[in-house]
């Protein structure tokens, strides 16, 4: 690493400090004081300096995303247990709680309590040393959780460094709830429905699923928030009360609950709980109750805890919005990737002021597990006032003429036989000409890394499909210039260019074509593996899984998906039709009986500018048997270093990973 001049270090420190402050104003206070353009200029300058000098500060905002996907979550032992809360479901139970607290403390005086909303999310602990975030973990069983540091860093409301306070503790564990707003939850579910993926049941599940992604970039693609409200292990600072602690973390730029009130006596608590019940309707996120805590920390310590719950706090749960109605039918809905989901059609019922007439049932196993039958009276819940779901059946109201629900054996849209892969709950239609899947399949087929049809973007696919010009991707090769001339965006020249691009795509490689087909479980890497081991496309026709699993990198799940695809006669007929329209599939990747490449089994990472575009270098490495990863880890064999390398070089040196030049890479290939 180059010696970084002091003036550069100072500039970078200033940029990090300012960008983190503006992140706090934007993501926590919702009160920005600079324009997006000014913010982008500062961030661009910081990235430029980091790339040039290979020097990155630990709290740099550029480190919010960038960790490599994990293979698993490491276990983390909490220094102080993360206990769950006991619940109260009525006002009388709240009064009983207050009586217990007074009895245990030996007093008749009114107790001081704090009241705040109970966020419906995932409990998380943030661990700081010398003011820097070094670890984040889930609650787990209260004693041992999972390390989710890389994912938590993607949440911009969470400070990477404690600032804004006079005393920064040596160590402190700050606890809170990671949650998702309802509009983001609905956006993700809409996206999942369009892709034919199972939807999340509620924002809590969506937040939990987002935080527990092995790939941090998936977490970063979703808008998550955090409300900090608790303290674990602490060294180097003391707090007298819960309210004092909340004021301190607020000053230290942590996001705190939207509402925190300090009151005296249980009757005041009850007033605030009722006030919160009304307020929560205006919140953009789900709350399912209110949390009541004894304010004084000395009193908390005196009260102690039961095995799993503190005696000094309780959660009051608001009643869920529920209704009972008749299940009229269960229909099969086909998503665009072929997943077939059961949807309950209900006799309309008003729940929480909203008329509900249908509900997702998530998957066919859930229908069987809950023994849901057409004609049943079912309990429907709109917990948190979002997507309704069926809690269960009112068995006592059965008359005997209810009909069992069975998963469809054939796709309700195209009639193809449905399949279910071993170990999965999803039922699928694997006919790639199924009309329900057509748009997404065509978009994937035409994409750059598949058939690479220039000019055929998502909007164009949607336009052509809407106009009835393409019902599947075979129809792409039947298009003529006269068909599209005059459509929005298609004059003489643009229509000619698109037809030429479609014609050009007819000559492709086996690896690209296999990827373009969108076979379940088969991405770019698996497509290239198949191309190495099979001389032609025809060799895959009627392939058996037993033969495929002999390829070391192909597992049973992938082998079964390939077998199903190439044993489906409709799929084979579609491929033959493509060939009759001029498709020519070559296979330069076939290795046959060639000796193994010297790059076999080696993992490479690339940094800096190389003589060839990075994608071409990646293809070269893979052609010779190597694998290219996005981030440096202990599993990296070589870091290929070009001009102006980034932070990967610094990390490689720290991990002892061997670095080589582009020329040395070429010599390895020889």
C-alpha cells in the first residue's frame, strides 16, 4: 500500500465524518440539510481517494455493502442474555404486573415507567468497542445468536461509529428491533408474486428474512430500519435509568423508537397504552403492542429476571384484527417463474374497516397441514393491518359436505404436468412456453449474458407482448421489421437495428443458450459446466440425473431440475422449433478428453484495471477451469492486480492471499 499523505488522510476523515452525519440526518431524522447532488459528490470523492490510495477508514460509508456472501452464520455468545418479554393481553393484566413489581420492591408508592411502541421485527444486538461497530448479532435463544454484521452494516440508519456524545464507552452492546415499513413489505411481495416466488406472511418475516441473507447485497436491496431501545453489556459509562439511556443513544445518533414517554403510576401507563393504540394506525410500520419498563436501572437490577423474562418489563399486546368467513374456493395462481401458489377466495368480510375477499395460502403443504377445505368457515387475520392470512379452520362449523383441496397435477394456465422438487414446498410448471411466465422468460432469454439481443429491453418486451407480437421467446425469431415499424420508439432505423440484433443472436454458444433457457437451479456457472462436459445440445435430450451428478460441481437438486427440463417433450419441441428458425449452437467450451487445466479448483478475485475488460478476463479464467469470486476471503487463491487497485489489495495482504499481475495470470494459464 502506498504511503498516504497526511493531507489526504485528513480529507478522507472529514469526508467520512460529514457523510455519516448526513446519513444520520437523512435516515434517522428524516431531515436532510444538503441536496442529493452534494451528497453524491462527497461520496464520489471519498471512493476516488479510497481507490487511489488503498486506504479505508473503519467507519467509511463505502463499507456499508461489500462483504462477500457467507456460507453460514457464525455463532455469537451474548455477554448479557437477551431476554424476551412476558405478555399482557388485558388492562387487568397490566395492573397485575404493577402489583407484582410493587410487592417485589416492597413499596406502595407509584412506580416510574417508560412506555414505547412494540416493534414487530427482529431483535438485534449491536456491539461497539472504542466507539466502532465491530459485531452485530441476532437474539437467537437469548444466550447465543448469529453473526449478521455484514448485513446490519447495510442499514444506513445504524451508526458505524458512536459520535455526538462527550463520553464514548470502551464497550457497549445496544439492542433494538430491525423492521420493515409496510410499503416496502408490499413492494417486495409484489415483486415476489411477479417472479412466482412465495410471499412473506408479514413485515416481521420479511425483515427477518432480509437480515438473515447469506449475501449482504440482497439485504442492501431492501429498505430496513432499526429502533434502538435496550442495553446489554457496558463498560466505561453508567446510566441511571431507561429514559436517560434513550436520551443518550438519541444524542449518539442512534435511531430510537418513534414514541417514548416517561410516566408515573400504572393508570398513567394505561392512558399512554390506549393513546398508542390510536397512534399506531398512522405509523408506516407494524406495531403489535406497547412495551412498559420500570425506568430506574437500580430497581430493574433489584427486580431481576425469571428464566427467560425480566420481572421489570412487560409487553401489552393489542388485539389482532380477525374475522370468520366462508372459504368459497381455492384457486391455483401461476407466477412468472412457474411457481403455483394456492389463493383462498373468501365470502367478503369486514376486518378492521377493510373488506377482505381473498388471501394467500403460501403453499400447498400449508393447506394440507391446516386441513383447509372448500366450504369451511375460516379465521382470517389482518395482523398489523396488512396482507390477510388464514389462521385456521372453525372445525365445529363443518357440515360434512366440505371438499378437500388437492394440489393441481397440471398447470391451470397451459395444462403442462406440474412438478415438485425433492425437499422443496414449491409446486411448479416447467413449461417455458407457459403464458403466465412468458414476459419474464423472454426478458431473461434476451439479456446480455444470455442471447444478448441488443435493444430488446424490458419495456420493449412488455410492449411486444401487449401487442400480441410475442407469446413466447420462439416468437422473437418470427418477428419482421414490418411487424414493429410504427410502434412507440420504432422508426425505420431503430426497427431495422432490432431485427438485425435478433438475427445476430441466432448464432450462440451452448453455455449462453443453456443459461438463456432459464432452467431452474441452472445459472451461468452451471451452464458453463454443462458446456464443458457435453459436446452438443442434443446430448442433453432425455438426460438422466444419475449421469449429471457424476460432474463434481453439480448436486442432486440441480441434476433433477436439468433432467426434468430435458425430459419434457414440449420443451424439446420448442428447442427444435428454434433450430428450424435458424438457431445455431456452437460449443467452444467442450473439454472432451483434454487434460485438466492448471486453474482447476483455484479461486481468483480481480482488482484494478486490466488490459482486457474484466468480464473477458473472468471468462478466460473460467474457460481454463478457475472460479472468479467478487470479494477476497481466506478461500481466495490469487488476487489478480491491475492498475489503481482498490481495497481488495489491502484485504488480500492482511489475509496472506497471493497477488499476481495480469501477465502472471496468463503464464498460469499456459
